[in-house]
C-alpha cells in the first residue's frame, strides 16, 4: 500500500486548467482498483492518493500517466506503508 502526496508547484490557475484531465486519470485507476481514496489537501496546496500496488515501480509507472506529472504541475512523495490495523468496514480494500 502506498500513500502518495502531491504538492502543486504551479499556480492554481494552471492546476485548474488541467483538473479535468487529472480527474480522468484518477478515475481510471480508481476503476482498476489501484486508487482507494483521493482528495485535495486543505489548504489547497496539493492532494493525497491512497494506492494499492505491488511495488513502488508500479506506482511510479502509474504516476507517469498523470497530466500533473507530464506537465510538471506537481511534485510527488510516495510513501510505502504496511497496514497493521484496519477498520472492519475497510478490510476488503487492503
């Protein structure tokens, strides 16, 4: 499991211009079962994605498809986590 933290490095106007393309990217990987959760950070300086993947390499390949990466709109921090506790309602997600 991976926690991906995005930090915007361009003005919000540029982020907003490509937000629809980014949402299509998010939806693709939510449908595939890779992205479990995503959302905006508050204040709006970036975003967070909880990703289920087999390796960091797989995560990096997925992120390379993100328009925010292709257009150098955001920086990504990828943190691998090994869940040791999960609420019963979420167990099927991990």
